C-alpha cells in the first residue's frame, strides 16, 4: 500500500489557497486536462534570491489531481526556480503511488509548476522576452 503521508495529501491537501497574482514576485500557472475535467492553478512566490518561499494551489478535479498539486507545492518550497523546474511528474506519481490511469494528474502538476515559473520569469524581465521573439 501507500505510505500514510500520501493518504494525508488526499485528505488534508497542503497549501490550498491563492497568492496575489498581481505581485511581481508571484508566478501563476493555470493548466487543465479537458479529457478528465481537472483544472489546476498553482502559484509560487519567489524571493529576491530566486528561491521559492511559498506556493499555493487550487485544483478542481479528482483526489489524485489534488494530491499531486498538494505534493507539488510542498516540493517546490525552498527550491530555486531552476531546481523546481526539474521536478518530474514521474517523481510525483511514484511518491503518491498513482495508478497508471491517474498519471495525467501528476503530469498536470508538473505542467502547473512549469507554467507558474514561466509566468514568474516573464514578470521579472518582460522586456527581454520581447527582444527574444523578434
């Protein structure tokens, strides 16, 4: 079976809520899997050293999606932006003992982390992005 902390993520998800999406040091990622109707919003707050000091999520979906995003917010805290980008859905799935049919939930969590960090980076240097596109 699964370790107790896993069940705990299902029953008592961590870091549910919202951060100020307009704050310059907050990145917001909103991803969805239309196939199963799961929608995940994940936000990270990054300090001036590039370290993630807080993370919040709101997930509408099955228990596995909620547990995946709960675990994701726990994992990104204390990591640098670059370290957080290395989190893999396979690690999330393994930690939560997700059955194969629920793997999309962990993929969603990985996508949400990446989307939130991309949003954060965009806010740090919006001008740079423009010049790179040209």
